[in-house]
């Protein structure tokens, strides 16, 4: 399949589109004058301007959230869901009645698109619940208060039912059983058909009626347990004030006679604060422990019911790793390569703790984040406040725009949302435009902190791209959600280096969605195996740490002074400090995840397994009466696949060194990257995508070596002057 499909009509209208978009951005940029001695591009100015003058109009005609007409009122969520279900019924009948052929796959994908567009929308709105419900409720008053706005239940149960619909299964089975028909399909259509069949079979469709019903029940139960466990991972703990030394009370939220502990306070300078938070927040909760055990047990039962020896074998089918044996080989080899340097990192941190707290110098699990940060700051003077003035949000967005334009021929334009289209006044809307193909899609940027907003940075698909029956391409729509501070009275929003890197990371996901041009939405953009989905986002981190890229945009918001090269060099060198210990921690998490989803029944409790694995793989002692696994939210979304972060980083490292290290703006390499990797989403096996990009199929040793070499990489090679 060609990497970039020419979109009819868009290229011709590009000349008219650009001034319209740029004009919108420019008009908003003038909303608030600033005493700055530099100038920004329209997209930079849009993100550095305060959102005055574009408040939500709660009294005018509403266009609907995300431009969806139904979502202009609270009941619209239910209307959209019911309409999707009615449409799904029609498509099910059509799929069952149609003769086996390529049309079968297209109808299946249209059915998937119909449900996903509602399911993804509701999922996103649940994350933004307070803001969304306020936005669709309209003006405060009698009419708005008659009915409390609510969100409908998600569509997971409907998806489970469809995945166990025998007639649907048989229509797809007819296609895949006909060798002549299968051979006539193009590669992407064949892969999508096989993926739909995989979804059927892991739901137990091929079983007899009694077992099939059991599979449905297990799937529904797993969904309920997953939701329950996720809620418990963030639940704060209240304890009486008198149980803690008075001098540390001020570090926590106080509620009458109680202290509320809602996290690990890993960056707190006081050792006792970190210790108290660790022991209290991770204290075992019987209900949460039972929930996790039931979740793991039911996952195992379902896997065995549908023909897999473990849940991990089921979860890893189709990934880069392909099976748990390869994952464990990867983790064990990586651990061996890291062991010597990890020990040195721990010794270095313990030495710093002894220096600052000689009375209690044993290194404990609550210590590494703090003491590694102290060491970095002491050695390299990387106080974030020194960097923030150079990383205004607008400057960083301008940097992304420059990078995408040089590398891929893509530009970002700030658009004015319609009334009711966004859920908060400071949400920005970006149009992503290719220099010859025209509009590629839209990104809603929900970047700023607010009450009740989830404290997580993430990327959501609202609408996936696909080729429609009329030949037009359904453009993707995504949301990027960050948690960065608002601008102050005298300055735009200023990012720390970590925030800047994270912005680049999340934008990597967004561009994966924008640049995918798959025929089917089932495999569009980030809808690909988990251990490949993180590759584009992690690759963006390498660009964000290259001075040749950073120098294009990092300049002081007041003086226009560029960020000195030496400051970027120090920042990147500092990231190597204790990096082996950080990576070893990820190996521990990934190993624990594999054990939990391996052979069942587990011979010991999840806490006993945690203790043994932590001391064997990580090296720091287990703390009695703690149960870190009960706060491990990734066990839900990344069950048996937490290793994906490490595997993706290894692939990204190889792509960076092979294709972009010599020239991060290499247009030929950028086009190749889009053609071989981004364009296909999940429409090709990930190993083929990697092989196409690197001209080889990496081994486990190659992945391990790529990660370890990054720890020793001379970052000065990143900062070659552009001539």
C-alpha cells in the first residue's frame, strides 16, 4: 500500500486554506499584548496568548462537542449511542447477508467504526467528566437544572456481544476459509480480516454454546473488575494526625483531625515525608487485593477457555515480542547487562543519602527519585527555573511545527473552534495540513491544569481515519491531554524541560494518528500492537533532546535570547545519571507483570510474588506491610504488556541512530519513516514495519544493546553545529 494517499480536493484547496487558518491564529494572538521582545509564528502566538475573548458561549446556538451535532445537549450522548446501536444492527444484517469477499471486511470495519466513534467519545468524556458535563449543560438556570447531565455506559458490553455473534463469525469464517478469495485480497485487507477473526476467537466464538456463554460472562466480569481496580489505584488514604510527627503534617492535605495521603511524595526533600507517604499510600487494602486476585484469575480462566496456556500468551499474539518466552528472555538479558551499572547507581544514591542524612543512610525504595534528582542538580546545575523562560508553550509548539514541516512537509495551524465544540475555554484546536495532500486531521489540545481533571498525560482517538465508500478519506480527530500550569499575569505558560519532552512525546502519538492512511479504521494510527504504539512517541523524545532541534525554537520569552548549547548539553548529560537504576525499575515492573499473567493458579499471594521479584530483579528491599502492586494501574491497560515501554524505546533508539542522528531534519529519512512505519498503523505486522525502516529484523540482543548503548551514549554527538 502507498504510504501517503493523495486526498482528492484537499490539495487544490490548500492555497485558500492556509491564509484562513493563519488569519484565525493571528487574530487571537493579538488578544492580549505582552511585553516581549521576540515574535512568534501564528501557532506559537496562539499558544502563548491568553484565551480571553474566546470564552465558551453558553447562550448561543451550540454546534456540539468535537463538532458532533448530537452533543450540543446532555441527552445527546444517549442519542448518539442509540443511533450507533441502530446503525450497528443494520450493518450486522448486511455483513451476514453479503457474499464472502472484500466487502465483508469493509462492512466489518464500518461496524467497528460505528461503535468505536461512540465508545471512544464516551471514554474521552469520562476522563473530562466535569468539564464536559458543564459544557453541554448550557446556561446555568431553570432550564439547565431540570435534568442532571449524565454520560451513558460505555459500549464494551455491546462489543463483547458482537464478538460472540455466531452469524457474524461465520460470515468472516467463509471468507478466510476460501483460499482463492484470501489470495485475492490485498495485504492490508487480509490482515484486518485476520485481526477481526482473532478478536472473535479470543472471545470464545469457536466454542460450544455453553463455553461461549462462559466466555461472555468472563469478559463482562473482567471489564467490571478492571474498572473497580483502576478506581482503587488512586484512592487516597486518611489517617489520624496523631499517628504522624507534627512537623510533617504540612506536607499533606489536612482534613479535620486527619491527614490525607494521595500519592508517594517521591520528590519531597524530607526523608520522613517520603517514608510516611510510601508506607501509608501502599498499605494493603483487602478489597483491592481481592479485586486484583479475581482479575488475574478471571483473565487466566478466559485465556485457557479460548485455547491459550496463559493470559500472557493470549495478550502477546501479534506483537513485536510475539510470546512471553521472548519477553522474559529480553528482560533477563537486559537485567544482566544493567546489573553492574545499577549497583553503582544505588551506591551513588546511598552515598548522597549518607551525606545528607547520616543517621539513616540505608537506601530504601522511596529514595531513588529524590536522591537521583539531587545528584543531577548538584553535578549539572539543571534547576528547571533556569530553563523554563526558554520553553514557553508557544515556543515549544513552534518547535514542533518547524520539525514536522522540515521532516514531513506538515504544518500545524490554530483554528477557532465553533461554539460548543470544546469543553473548556483554554482548549486549542489544531488543523494538521500537508503541503501537497491538504488537511490530514484535527488535534484538540487540552493542555492546562484544572480542578477534577485527571492527572495524566495521554492521547485519545475520537475518530479514526479510514477510506469511506464514496472514496473520501475520513479524517482522524484526536485529543492530547496534558497537565501544565496556566500562564501568569506577566508571562506565558512556561514549561520545565520534562514538560517539554512530554509534550513532544504525546505529539508523537498524535502525529501517528494524523499520518496514518490506512483503508480501515480498525488499524488506523495508534491502533496497533502496544509494543509498537509507543515507538513514534518515544522517538520524539530523541528529537526533543537534540540541540539542533531545540535551537530552532528555545528562546527567552522576553529577550529572544536562544537557549545556550551548554545548557542543553548539561541537561542531556544529567539524564544518564542513575539511568541504569531507572531502567532496572522498569524491568522489575515488566517482570512482575509477566509473572502475574503467567501460569495459574499463582502458588503465592501477589504480595509475596512482589517481595521476591523486587529483591531479585530490582535490588532494593521490600518494605513489610506494603503492596505496591495494588497501585499499579497499568496492570489493567497494559496487562502482560508493560514491557512495551522498554521494547518500544529500543526500537526508537535504533531508528534514531540509523536514520536521524546525523541529521534530525533529513527529509528523505522523514518520508521513509512515514512510508515504512507511520502510514500503516496496525495494518502490517510490527516486525515488518521495523524491518522496512531498519533494513533488518532485530534480534533480542539487538534490542538489549540499543537500550544499554543509550546509557553510555556521548550526548555531545547530538549537538553537532549545523553549518
